[in-house]
C-alpha cells in the first residue's frame, strides 16, 4: 500500500512539474543559460580589469550589466518552474576564465574577443532553438536573443572574428 501511495505521489509531482512547464529539457537549458550568465558576468569583470583597449573594457562592463540582469530573469523563471539555480559555472567555463586570466594587454583583448564571438554564436543558436518552443523558458529565450545578438555584433567589432585573409 505504501509503495502505491508513493508511486501516485511521484506521478502527481511529475504532473505538477509538467503543468508548471518544468520539463527536463527546460531545466537543462535554463541551467546552462544561468551558468552562461554567471560566466559572462565574470568575463565582463575580467575584461574591465585586463583589457588594454577601452572598447574591450566598455564591452566588459556591458557584459557584466546585461548578464547580471539576465541571470535575475533566469532565476525568476527557474523559481516559476520549481528548479534550483546552479551554484557555479561549469568546468569548461572556469577553464576558459583561468586561461584568459593569465593573459594581458593586446593578447588578452584578441583572445577575449575571439572567445566572445564563438561563445555568443553558440548561445544564439541554443536560444534560437529554445525560443521556438512554448512556455516560460521559451519566452525567456525569446527575450534574451536580442541582447545576445547585440553582444555578438560588439564582439565582432572588437576584431574577434577577423583573421588575415578571411575577407571579413
């Protein structure tokens, strides 16, 4: 009897999670988005400290500000779907931060800009895919896309996509 009661409680809690649109895919996307926001805030702070070019420092300030705001929105959506926000960035994000933290001057600016272009292209692709769905996580993705696209344009203007002979 107890097993049956427990099983029906699990089914009910599963239905409640579905009703609040907290699918595993939504939670996975949102976790990655929040870790991305946390990483971008740290990267923005790093750019402000290490950047040689004022444009890099200004971009860092914008990253810190925009991704802090976006993180708060993501946390709100996470709460709405009954999900706990991640405590920290993932290992790959930490490794990238550590690698860039060892650089300085123009070398930092170049590597930082290249990373920001690659990272924002990857994020735009994921957010675009998520935005085609429905629910609060999809709405969050839709609202975030314009900011990510603006960041990509800025990162590209820093020279992060230009290599000799690329024709860009």
